[in-house]
């Protein structure tokens, strides 16, 4: 090999592999490793169960709080509805005919008509209404026109 230096093939040769050392664990070491793995799993499972328990308690607390709020709002609604009914009754009683008559008599000074003051008119036989109490002035068309002409002349 030393004689021919142009071709160094030693770089391409495979190097012998070192022997692997195989560690054989004893039964006690295997049990200890399994126990550590079990403890890790048990801790993770305990944390997951604890988180789920806290979440369940928290969601039940929110649910109870929401139910209490709904009950409070329902009682407020019932109270407001009863107040609405009372106010409707008050408005209805204020607008009644008896109240209107009392207001007309006391505040406006009006009085009720007596039956003698009521006059009925029979319109079956004629198209004219003649009242005996009042006299209507008879205006002539020529008088009206002369009045209008005088107005415009001045």
C-alpha cells in the first residue's frame, strides 16, 4: 500500500464497528422503572380529575347564580305587570263618563239638560225646520248685490 500513493483506498474501507455494550437490568431495577412510570401516570390522571372536578363545581356555581338572576327578573316582571294592570285601571277610571260629568259640572260650570230643554224635530213630512223662538232675517238677492257693489265703490 505504501508503494502506490496515488490511490489511497483506505478511506473507503469500512471501519470495524465497536461492540455494543448491552446493559441488562435486574428485576428490581425494572420494577422501580415501572413504578416511576405508574406514579407519573397516576399524577397526570389525578391532575386531570382535579381539573374536571373544579370545572364541574365552577359550572354548577354559574348555573345557580344564573337561576337566581332569572328568578329575580321574573319576580320583577310580575311586579311590573301588576303595576301595569293597576295603572290601566286608574286610567280607565279617570276616563269614565261619571268622571267626565263631574269635571264638566265642577270645573267648567256646565249643568245637565232638563227634559224640558230638549226639543225633538220631526222630519218625516217636510224638508224644512221651522223654529218658533228665533226670527231669521229675510235677505233679498238684490239687496245683497247692492251691498256688495257699494262696498267695492268705496
